[in-house]
C-alpha cells in the first residue's frame, strides 16, 4: 500500500510540472506573446529640416502638371472658388512619399480656367490658400481642385498599398487616423502621406520668413 501511494504521488507531481510549463509558455512553444504583435514604432521628425522657399523642387516627378481634367476648370468646385482678392494668404505643405521616395506635388494645380483659392505654383509641395477672409479649407478640397482621389484606398491614383498620415504642427508630430478629406490646411502645417514602406523619419521643414 505504501509503494502504491509513492507511485501515485510521483505521477501527480510530474503532471503538475508539465502543466506549469505549458502555462508559462515553456516546453518549446513558438507562439509569440500578445504584446509583441502589431507594435508599430512612431517615426521621428528629421533633424535636418528642408528649407521651404518658392520655386524649389521637392521629390521626383510623378503626376502631370496642373489640375487633371476632372479638377478645377474655372467654376466653383467643392466649395472652392476662383480667387477675387487675397487679403487672407497662408501656406500649408503637402508631402506624398511612396516606398520611401518623395513624389513632387505638381505645379500649377488650381490655375486652369482661373486662379483658385487653393493652388500650387511650383514643385515645392507648398499649397497656397488665398481668399478675401479666413475660412476653413481642407485637404479634400485641394484634391478636388487637383482632380485626384483622396482616401486610404487611393491617394491620387496610387492604390493597393497601406496609407499612414502624419501631421506636423510647430514641430509636434502626430499620426492622423480620421477622414483624410477633413484635414484642415493651417498656416505652416506640414502634412505627410506615407504610402507603402514605413518611414523611420518624417521630413521637417524650415519656412522662408516670406511665406
């Protein structure tokens, strides 16, 4: 009877040890811990700012110059009108980066048929907001004047790739997860649309005092 009890105790001890290993992830398990899955590191702002001034080119050519045939052609589009007076004049910067490569925002967007309240002059990525008095303008309105789609599924004709958007206001970088069309075009705001490969650094800018 004593021998039987010793055997029973040994079996129970072995079973408890195996169960403990399973609960602790032992026994050669290759299942990753939950905390290791889906962790995305926030990129940092570049420590080498790009000097933003009129007439420069930032990025490689990708789109045709000016608005597309479905963009602004001289009549009001998505609440954006032809410019009458420019008593209110600010600038926002837009960057579109595909797999680590900056794509140049085309010049002369919004200058077909008339000069729109939202337009570009060069390939710097500087968006000009010019109107008689302050009112809210959005990225969706700019893309409407450009005549290009704007959604997480399609950025100006680039589709089928992951999209992440970052906003830099006064050297404070945040990830934007809302409706892309509703991003406000504020003075000296920098909007970066990342398509495809994740960036380790987001471009930073030094604005020309005249902008």
